[in-house]
C-alpha cells in the first residue's frame, strides 16, 4: 500500500509540475500574441479610422457648395469620429484591465 501511495504522489507531483510549466508557457504565448498580433492590428484599425475621418473632412470641404454631396461628407465625418472614439476608448480601457490583471501584458 505504501508503494502505491508513493507512486501516486510522485505521479501527482509530476502532473502538477507539468501543468505549472504549461501555464507559464501559455502565458508567454499569450503575451507574444498580444504583442505581435493585436498591437499592430489595433494600430492598423486606428489608422484606417483616421484616414476615413480625414476623407470625410476632405469630401465635406471639397463639396461645400453641393448640399447632397456635403451630407455625404458629413456622414463620413460622423462615422469616422465615432470609430475613432470607440478605438481610443478601447485603447484606454485595455491598460485598465491590464492593471487589474496584474500587468500581465506588455504592448
């Protein structure tokens, strides 16, 4: 019976060590995904929203005399501004979540 208990305890300790190693490697993988995938993706989306907003500004100013085309530029201005607000809000909320999680992510 002692041999069974000793062997079970050794197996269990090996399983715990293995899970701890996987958890540490999983955290490193998650940090790399955030650093190399989500950060550039966030910057790309922010750049696209800024270009969309600037396109709306240019379209609004260029077609100032035509009311129909001016409304087209206004709608681009509005949706570009809403997109920028959402993107920068998410950019402000993520560091808050990161601090709540103990600063797990670096970006």
